[in-house]
């Protein structure tokens, strides 16, 4: 099995897809992580109710999963 490690950042990256070998700009899906949930919990504990949803809206509190828009294969994750 051949595994290719691709360095990706928080924004879409232009690269050659390891699956379909096309030069593409990656599609980024942001996903909440344990860190996101902990920040929301801490805000909740400190009675900052209006701010509880903020970590779920901030890119810096979520991971950026990169996918090929051509073949939809997973390329990598940028963890903030």
C-alpha cells in the first residue's frame, strides 16, 4: 500500500491529487473537534451563554479537511 503525505494548510491548496493525479484546488470542509466542544463548554460554565456558538463559527476552532473536487478522495487535514 502506497501512502502519500500531503502538507495542507487552513485554506484551499493547489496540488496534484494522489488518487486521480489531476492538478486541483482542494475542497475544504470544516469540522468541529473536541477542542471546539471544550471551548463551548468552558464558555457555558462561565455563563457566557450568548457566546457558546462562537467556537462553532470560527475557523480557528475547527479542523480543515481537504478533499479532491475531481474524485472526492480525502487528501489531508489541517489541525488548528
